[in-house]
């Protein structure tokens, strides 16, 4: 091997390493990660489920240690609402999610919420937030977006896309609008498959792309791609791996000048048939600048991906100029991060927004005795994870129930002589929730129905309360209205 070959090898490795955002388990940085950061690793993605965020204090210590080893992007998915990683994964977020903000439709309040979220991230050393979700949720049965979207109207979503980007970046944290070109018109989860978005360019321009244009106009420093099949644009290739989607549509047509980040490449929609190293190569060829590898992708995946990128450069599939282009954009983002200040945490904005988002149909009753609160079964999707939800923290008496035979009878027996509240979450997607609620209302028409997901299914003339989300802030606001807790 000649000196030139060695230099080329080192340069490929340096540029390739700078595109990677792997993960790691636990709240302490492993030695391999520190070594990679010292060698120029692009950064890391933090996940609550892998134990990276046991507390804000431990996270701040972790990010400080990471910065001692390099100059990394420290990224996280902190959307507020149902998708929360900072402490809220254990207790629920103090900020309502996008659906509630869209219901209020006060862009200045959205800006305030995201500025406070950004301030909390900055306090613990996170500098890139994989938010906001600016998907236009036009499919009621969407299994992965739902309340993560500001709504189904492109112009409304666009208003709040701009506000959330502005608020985040006022706190000195880079916003990352997602999931380009839009995950809202699908009924599949890209964690598990390649969702189909059956839209031509004209429809995309009128619907999906409207909020992305607004986010770009507001100066979002990054955009995240979705693993979506748009046959009219990508020809069956997931958008994350499509030059037509990333370079043609996002970079050239929409004019996004900043960083392009992939959604997690361990997802079936990106790497299910080809593996993460090959998906990484294809994403870079398509125009991505940073590669989020996924929550279980550690040292072995980093090594395999670096080897795949090296081979792709040497065989001519991946031009060195493409890697250099990615490095230039990430360097500009680091310059931006170094030049921006911080904001003040404003958690009061979260409860204000949650209170203003609630919609009530019918007259809420008063109770002489504490009502029975019945919480239905509704597991969160993969993006949400096992975040707690419901009214039980404010209810003296709460039970869980499903739609199986006998469940309604047991609830009715326990609720004799007092009020009854049934708490749902996306009941339109869960037959058991609907069956239980229908049975309870048949026997007890005075049952109050609380929907903490999207209010798509509404049972007849029941007193109905919609929170547009299941964050802790949403739950507290509902509990106050229902008399389960005193308003603060």
C-alpha cells in the first residue's frame, strides 16, 4: 500500500465516520464510543429504552463526557406529547403533543412550547432534536403518526411547523422536521414495512410538502427522511434511499440547504431486505448527510458500515465528493450550534396548551363521591414506546379493563352508586375499547367518555371529552375539568 493509498483510506474513514449516529446502551459512554468520537464520529442518538436517560442529571453528565471525547451531534426524539424521552418516558410529558397544539391553533403558543422543550434539551447537553413531526395526518388509521401530527389540514400544519422550528432553534437546539416527504397518508408503520404513499407530485405539493416548505422557510437546520414508498417519485424505492426524493425533491425542488438525516436505518422500511451497512451506502448516494443507525446498533454496526462505505467509494458507487459534501453541511451545522444561545424553561406553557386544547360535548356532571375511572387497554406504537398515560394519577379509584366478555359487568358492579368515567386512546383503532364503552353506555348512559387519542370515534350522545393527546399535561387538564384534582 502506498502513502497515497494510506492517505485515501484515512480520508474515506474520516468522512464516513462523520456521517454516523449510532446508539449505545446505558447511561455511561462505553470505551468503543469514546474512541470513535476521538476519531471523528458524527455523533450519537439517545434512546430512553436503551437506558440512556435515567434522569436529567445523569444525561447531563453523559453528554458532558461525550463532549470531552469529541465534537458530536447529540440527538434525541423529544416531540413532547406521546413521544417523549426526557423523564417523560417514565412519568408522561409536561408538554402536550402536536395534535393538541393544532387543536388550539395558536402558533405563538406552539413556538413557546417548543422553545421550552429546546431549553430543557440544551440544559442536558442535547443539541439536535428529531422534531417537529410535520406530517399531515390524513389517514385516521395511521398506526404511527396520529397525535404526533398537528392535524390533517396542510396549511394548519405548516403554521405550526414554522412555529415549532423557530421555537426550538431560539433555544440553541437544531430542529429536524420529519418525516420527509410525509408519513401522514399511510396505514402502515415504517418500523415494520415500507408504507405506501399513493400520491403524485401535484398531490404532494398540495398536501405533504406544504409544511416542509414552511419549515425550510423558517430555517430548520435539518430534515429527516421517512422510509416511504412513493411510486410516482421513487419508483418503489424507500424515500430514504431515493436520489429522486432526497436530492431531486428535498434538496433541489424545495431548496433545503441544511443537513438531511435518515430515520433509523434499523427499521424494516429501510434495511429489512438489504441490511444496515448497504442501506447506509444507498442513503449517502441518495443525498443523506447523517445516518441514524437505530437503538440497537452499536460498535459492530459502526465497523460494518464503515467497511461498506469504504468499499462503495473504492468501487466507484459512492463518490468521495458526496462524502465531502455531507461533511461540509455538518460542519456548517456545528458552526451554527456554536453561535447560538439558550432559552428559559417554561413548563407553564405545557399545561396552558393542554387546557386550551380540550373539547367537551355535553354537560360535565358533578359527583358527590369519587367516580370510578376505567382505563382501557391501548399499547403505544413503536415510536411512542411504553410511556404511561391515563387519569389514574389523579383518580382515587381507577381500574383497567378491556372489551372481553364480563369486563363491562365487573365495572358496572364496582361503579354502583357513583359516577363512571371511561378513558380511551384512539378508540377508532381498537375494537375492544369501542365494545367496552358501548356496553357501559348501554347500562349507564351517564358514563363520561374521555378520548386521549384522536377523537375519531364518538359514541352517540354521551358526554365526551377529547384531550388530543395522552401526555401528563393532557391528563392533568382533563382531571381538573372532571373534578378529580384542583386546578392549579
